[in-house]
């Protein structure tokens, strides 16, 4: 049997519909304050002639990093981990933990940057909103049930008014309204993937990702269990989904996650079970996705359980995480996005890379390695090459990493 990367059963927890108790903690504020004290030096230094001023140097930028985990798993975290990363070197500095959030295995940021959302990947699926203040404090705004089980992915609509989530266990997708303060309202829609029949060896539908296309008019849901990508139109007044198209993958392909090219006309779809990456043409006018033939991952024979593709901001390169061989595949994008050419693979430096993320400027790539409980960081060269930087960063059962702008 294939290893299950989706543990969502665990001990009983408070009902996900009950708002979590608000809490505030300082995380990056403490890191930055410590750095400032260290830079200032001792306050009681003896008076002496001032040395010649050193040539001015540009300050090194440090940006926040959030980490998803399983709180119900042995060795897992206590909530959403926080850290900071050096934008020049990729070095990660640990912070504190945002508690009061159950099984936050996937994270998404509101377009305003003021709220982060987390799934609760468990039997009674839920989504949680956490407000992030400029001073580094946070407030857990509460949770809402998704109506499904094993909530494994979520994203915020570009309007900032709707949160979309995918329930792996029950094969359904949900919509929640987002209030002005970032808090979530009661669910406005729940759609279960009842057709086509599950693919070979699948016990039912398994919605694995839900994301808005770059055109902003269509929402795509990737279902590993039915080997299908569903396209929906979102009614932005009512918060409801209407199916407008569906794309069939090869039986047993197991589509998991897709990433769009910046021009919005192509998407790259990782298929977990048949070890391929599929280039899909996308029609913004209709929302139709048309898959091409599966591309090799460069990992050889056997299943590599590819997990997630990411595309650089300029659309020049695509990277794919492979969990079986613990590697990263590098592709160059050709023909204005229509073609991928495999260049090479490199070791990820950890075990079971569950998720990838790029820094906002696409100069760094972060890999969340679930089984080794680490995050590894790579510098991206002008030719798209990957160079590991620093030592793996310890992070309990790291299943998601979210660099903030």
C-alpha cells in the first residue's frame, strides 16, 4: 500500500465550530528586539575618542516565516511555528509558536498580509483565522467547520472576501466568507465530488487542492481520488460554487497539486501516483483545463510520490518535490509556458518533502520535510540552479512553510 501522507485522525478535540480562545504572543518582535540590542553594544562603555566612521553598508533584510505541522502527531508541533529568514543568505532564525491552532498542516496568507489561515487536518475538518499585527503579536480569531473531514488545503480568493478549502477525507470543497477584520463567517457552500467514480485503488474522492486561477474568475479543485480537476465559477455575492468544466487525468494518475504559469495560460500538475508532471493548457474565458501527456520527474522507476510544483515569478523555471527519492526536479519553461524540459534533480537534504515555497522574489526555495522534521533552503541561481544554503532548520513534523513578503 502507498504510504499515506494525510494523517487526519487523532484524539478528540474541541468542536471545530467553537472559536479558539484568543491569545497574543510576540514572535518576530522578540527576534528583532534581540538583534537590535546586540547591534547596539554595551551601554556602559568607557568614553574614548570616536573611531573613524566605517563605510555604510546596506542592512540585511529579515522577513517572517510561518511553519505548519501536526499537533496530534508524535513529535509534532504545538501550533503554527514562527521564524525569520535572511533574504540574502536564507538563514532561518527560530521564533515562538502560535498556539490554539489544531493540526495546521497548510497555511495561506490574506492578500492584505494581516491574517493567516490554517487548515485543521482531522476527522472534523475546520479552518482557523489568525490576525498578525505589525508589531509581531497575533490573535487567534476563531475556527469554522468545513463540513468535511481531513481538510488538507486552503487558499484565499484574490478579492480577499472568500476562503476556499479542500477536504481530502470526504472529497469535498468549502467556501467561507472573510470579514473586514479577517475573521471567518459561517460556511456558504460545500460541494462533494460524487462523480466520476474513484480511480483505481481509491476508496472515494479526495479533494487535495483548491485555488483561484490567475484570471480571478474561476476556482480549480484538484481531486486525487477521482483523477479529476474541477473548475468552478464563484458567485462573489453569495459565496457559492457552480461547476463549469472538468478535466480528466489518466486513470490512477492521482493528481495532487497544480501551479500556474504567471501568464495564466498554462498550469503544471503534479500527479502523485503515476510519478508525472502534466502540462495543462488553461482557457481563461471558459475555465477549461486541458491536460497534456505526463512528463517524467527524472527520478527513475518506481513511485516518487511527487507532492508540489512551484513556478518562479518570471515563469522561467518549475521545481517539483519528490518524496520517495527525497529530491527536487528542475525544469526549464519553453514555448511561452507550453513546454517543460527536464534539466536535473538534486537531493532535498531531508526526508519526505511534503511542500515547497518560493520567497517573494524567487531567489530562495524552501522545502518542508515531514519525516525528518526539517526545512531546507536553496538559493536559486540566474540559470535556475539550486544550491543548498546553511544547515537544515529543525521544525517539528514540517509539512508547510510560508515565507511572508
